[in-house]
C-alpha cells in the first residue's frame, strides 16, 4: 500500500491519508479483486483537502494490482540473514 501511494504521489498534506489507506486495506481484506466502482464506494466518505483524489484513486488501483500479483506469485521469500548487533 505504501509503495502504491508513494509511486502515485498520492500523499500530500496527510489530512486524509490514514483514512484513505485504512479504507483501501479494508476493501482488499473484504474483496481481494475490487473494481473501480468498489474502490470509489470504499473511498466515498473520505475528504481530501488537497484535491489529490485522482492520485489516490490511481494509488488504490495500483495497490489492487500489487495485491493481485502477490497472490499469484505467492509470499515473498523471508530474508534469514543475521544482522550483527
């Protein structure tokens, strides 16, 4: 989710960011492959004061694509490299 928001430059002032991200994470938990109308419905009660609605929608669509790719490729390998204190 964070990567999608960064890559789409969807984070501006931070007023709405937490709510938007939580709404999208919740949507993906309920519906692992949401469409555009599902995304818009999940975000319809959230207000963005900066006007980055288009970037936020793009980030949500990108997050859906990333989640789909993760499901198709399986979990990422765990790095078992020890870190020295």
